[in-house]
C-alpha cells in the first residue's frame, strides 16, 4: 500500500465508498473508517498504521498547498 488509491481499494473491500467532493474531508472520513475497521479487528495493525500514515501525509500536502495559495 503506497497511495491514497490503495487505501480506497482497502476500504472498498469492506463496502465503504467515500466521496464528499472535498478532498480533505474525504481523507478525514477515510481515516475514521480505517480506525473503525481496525477497532473491529477487520484489518491488521500494519494495514492500519500504513493507511493512517498515507492519509495524514496526503492531508498535510493539501493543507500546505492551501497555505501557499493564500
């Protein structure tokens, strides 16, 4: 797992499709769903950690881009 797309594919395996239209909100909701899957023992600790890391990195990039635009 290396990209946000890979995290989306993991969520899709569990029937979770996320699209709000706001990229940052999508990432936050995806992170919440990943946490739920981990708490319910549906994914491993490694999948959880890697997924959260990927989502947080992408969210940070978006926030930095928004900060540069202002």
